[in-house]
C-alpha cells in the first residue's frame, strides 16, 4: 500500500503531493491534466520501470532531474531520474539504501490495465508476448535478467545481420547464446500458459454466467518439445534468409498466443463483449497469480479503461477491486463512483 506520493519536475508536475486511501482512489480530470503521468509515477516508484517513453522524456524540459518520493506504512521509497551531458540514469533509495536497479524482492507487485491492453486479443503479437513476460518478470526472480539478456543477444545478432554476410564468422556464438536464452524463456512462458489454463475457463464462466469453454494456446516458431535446440537449428539453417531480411525470424520474440472460445480463435470469432470479458479474465488471473506467488496484494493501476466496459463488466471488475488498493483514472468520476459501495478517495486534477 502507498500512503502518499510527492513529485518534483516529473512530466507535468513541477511540485505536487498526493495522499491515498487503502481502497479505491479515483483520479479525475480533463485530458492533458496529468492523470496518466500520476499512474506512471506510481509504476516507477513501485517497480522501477516505465511504460511510456524514456527517462529524459519523464523529466521536465530544461531540468536536470526529477524526484519521486512515496511513503508506505513502514517504508520510504525515492526514485531519482537524472540527465547528464552524456547519459541518463535512474537511482532508487529505499529506507536509506541506494540501488541502481530494483530486484524483484525490492519491488511491489503491480498490475497495470491501460488502453493498449484492450487490443490484447486483436492487436499485434507483441502485446500478447508482453503480457506473458511482464507477468513472469513480476513473479520469477531470474526472469527480468533473462529477458534483458535475450534482448541484448537478439540486438547483437540483428546488428550482424544488417552488416551483411561478411560477419558470418561472428554469428555462430550469438546463435548459441540466443538459443540457450530462448529455450529458457519459452519454458517459463509455457508454465504460465498451463497455469492460466487451469483457471481461465471457470473464471470466464463466472464473469459471464455462461458455459463457454475458454483456453489459451502458445504458438511457437520452434518445436515445443526441444525449443532451444530447434531454435539453434533454424538459426543456422536460415542464415542466408536472415541476412536478406536483416532480422532474426525465429525465437521467443516471434512467438504468439491464441485465445480459444468454444474451440474457435477469439481473435477472429469473439464479439466485442466476449472480448472484453476474456480480457478481464486474463487481467484478474494476473492479479491472482501475483498475489499467490508474491504473498502480497498487488496495487492496481487502471488508466482510462473503465469507460470501455459495459454495466455488467464494470460490476464484475468493481466487485473484484474491493480487496486491493486501486488507482483509476477517468474524465468523469460519476461513471466510476456509483459502482462502489464503500467510500472512494477522489483526486481532482485541473488542466
């Protein structure tokens, strides 16, 4: 739980302070009033990561730094964003201890639900991969490092591919590295898919009062049974094509996820209402998994998605939210407030 937050030179905030309730906090204001900026600050102070832009974009123009400070019931957390002549950096201070990066143990579990997530089923495969990877990064201590290492190896291999066939002698080492890391990533992803499949059907039926059958299926670019070795084989076998393309065509960064509704692809067959219910089910399962594995209630950040749900889905969501500290942004507080039986904390922002 976050008791309060102070922002200095962070995006639209020169110097602002906010106090929060343990339950539902509704952040209301017109467009461009800083609602999403406040949610991003909460994400940085709790997890150390941003979901929009770079460090330099988060600091007010012409300022060399931004500072975020939050108090928890028994802890203080500070995040400093700095620009120097040659670089940018983040630094975190938790109860007097300084960190350049937050390990999983130093983060708070957070679930973000923002407008782009509404395209999770119908949008680009990258959205579905990110859903899996973000959940894994918040529940498996080694996954964040694994994810970063894979990205670096992929970047190095793609750099060699763009340089042309003259770099072929350097490619094998990166093929080995990429296949090893890729095999580990997909093992974790498959375990998460299996865990989701154990619960998603019953949850969807509860949300919709239907008997629909729901499952998710991982769509790999390599053999599931022996992903790492098959990836290495394909990287070696398709080197010439990769040089022509200028990028790596196989690996976890090209895999996808399919949601099945009554045996049919939800991406193609689900109605708008069914799609919203499937999305709600996936986000609720994300919350439940974080709470189970981290043994701590996650903080929920809902950025302007409440208005995208109809009455029954709003009711289902608000019933679920009552157990968690939640931050909801909206341009119209009335759309949100009357769905909650308990008192909500209204944070009004002006343009």
